[in-house]
C-alpha cells in the first residue's frame, strides 16, 4: 500500500498515527452518487463560503458581546474597531476563497483520473462495493494507495494534536481499478471511510492469520 500525506510519499503509518485517523461511523450499507467536476466545484465553494461566513459572524458577535460589557465611554470605539476588523477579516477570507478555488481547479484534472463516470451510482453493503451496475466483492478488493490530509489541532496547555483525514483511495481488483475521491462523491467521506474500515480490518485479520494457527481449519 502506497501512502501519501499532504501529497508527499510517506512511510507506513505507525500504530499511533493509525489511531489519529478521523473516520465516520461504520454503516452496513449506503448508496451515493458520483459528482461531475462542476457539481463538485459548486459543493466545495458552497461549503468553504459557509465556513468563512460562520467564522466572520462568530467573530462579530463575540466582539459585540465584549463591547456591550465594556464601560459606556469605551463602547463606541470598541464597536467601531470590531466593525473595521470584521470588514478586514471578510476581505481576507474573500482572498483565501479565491486562492483555495484556484488550487482546487488546478488539482481537478488529477482528481478526475480513474474515477467512475459522473452521475453514476456508488455505494457499499455487506457484500461489496457497488460501482454503477457492478458489485466488487470485498474479498477481491485491495488498497493500492491512500491519500491523507494532515490537520494540526491546538489543545489546552499549548499542546497540539494531529488528525489524519482520508482524501482519496485507489483500489485494485482482478477486473478493474477503482478510485474513490471524497470530494467527487455525494457523502464522499462516509463512503471512503467505510471502505477503508472494511478493507483494513480484513487486511489485519489476514495478517493475524498468516502469523497464527488460530485461523487454520
């Protein structure tokens, strides 16, 4: 299995790193769909805008709360400063949105490589992974490459924690190769995380059986 973290090749994950992988809840089955490039771009832009708007509104509300509990003589200057800073924050986020959208568009050609046709169905159940009208049994699938995004999270006391999110899975099977990209599917993280859980759990069981006589019939 090849591992990329933030688009850079990486050594196999340590047990500690594996525990830091952020995964959605396990489900028995789920049915989703592939997104076209335009649909995925709109979804990405909409989600990013929403996050920026929420951050700006929270800052403004918190700033106003501070101004309200300040001395009467200080309230007007504080309100004015909050408004100016909020406008500057909104301008910075607008520039960040343009930058992130540009990077997204530059990476789109790579994201499309190996994907199932857009508007097709994709899902999973206890039998296997469904791609369009085909069902690929779990026992025939293997992970060829996994792409992680690494996030560093600040904690109390100045400590930091690392979280890994799966962005893309490249799978192999006897009949075909399948690429799952979280951003190119409706409910992409749910699908990718569940596929990862199933295939890595089966891999761990097989590894244990190869080292132990417990699985011998």
